[in-house]
C-alpha cells in the first residue's frame, strides 16, 4: 500500500512548519495514557485521489508492561488485507512501527509520536534513521510537531475534546530520480482515549533532473483517518 527538496534541511522544515499560525482553544495538559491488553481502536481510512482506496484498520493492544507495549494492527478492505505489529517502549514512544504508510521501520532513536505531558504550544523536532533499511544513502527521517490547541471533533465513535497537532515530515525515501517524500499531517488527539480520533494526511515529492528538477510536485498521499469504534480490555 505504498501509495522539501534534499537541499533543504531541518531549519527549512521548521520554517515551513512555523508558517502555520493557527492556534486552537487553550486546555489542560494531557498526561500519558494507560493501556492494557485487550484495548481496541477501529479506524476507517480513505486514501487516494480520483479512485479512493478504502479500508478499516483495527489496533489491538496485545501486551502492556512498564517497558514495552505491543500493538497488533490489521487492515481489511475491498483491495486491502494487511497485518503488522508496532512496539512502543512507553505510550507515545515508538520503537518500531509505521510513520507514513504501512511500511514498518525500526526507529533510532525511537519515534516520539506524542511527548507527554502534552501541552498546548508544545513543539519538538526529531531526526531518526530506520535501522531496518540502513543502506538508504540520502539521509534519515526529519519530523517537526506543533501542538496547536483544543478543538471539538465528532467521529462515528463519538464527540471528543481533541488536541490538534500539525506534523511536518521528510522521509528517507529519496532516490537518484526523485527527492524525498514530504508530508503535512493534521492530527486530532483525544486525551480521554490516548489516541488520535482523526487524521488528515497529505504527502508529495519532487522529481530530479532537467528543467523539472524540484519544480513539479507529485502528490503521493491524500488520506483521511477517523476513529469509528473503541473498547477497553478487561
């Protein structure tokens, strides 16, 4: 289901992220959530442009301890049948998992998906490498996250007071013929659940070579993710 130019570096990524001046409502800090085996979250996903790929994705906590959380993820749809596992060292800290599509990466250092306690106005940056594909020659993953504020979000699973996060990211997939994929994501995180209840994801890349080098933007992701159901383990 694998559906900015390299001359830029983290400072340029930060400048792009800082261009967004939106801020939501103030609200309380979100503490790290507590998960237990059996917790389950079901998301409906649509991705694509003229012809959408549609599937439901079920995230199930299969084990939770003080040092590791295991998450089984299955995706089912008319043209999708996929399964993978994420490993977290603690809530919000991903040792191995996905950051763009369903490709599993092992992050060094671990990916800080959420930095707890999560406060309105927080901002963090990361550079990571994927230890599973260390031969990629053009550099690692760059990520910039800003917590904008609270918004009320309604999904099929309910209405939530959610924190809006704007994420700007450059991936590690540059090749000889194209620059790295760049991503602009908006995530609405519900502190009462400890997960995102809505995500809007856009991504693109630029080709290399000739007069079109870095000029024509090629869209590669146009996704919407919503929480449709959840249950707690017993």
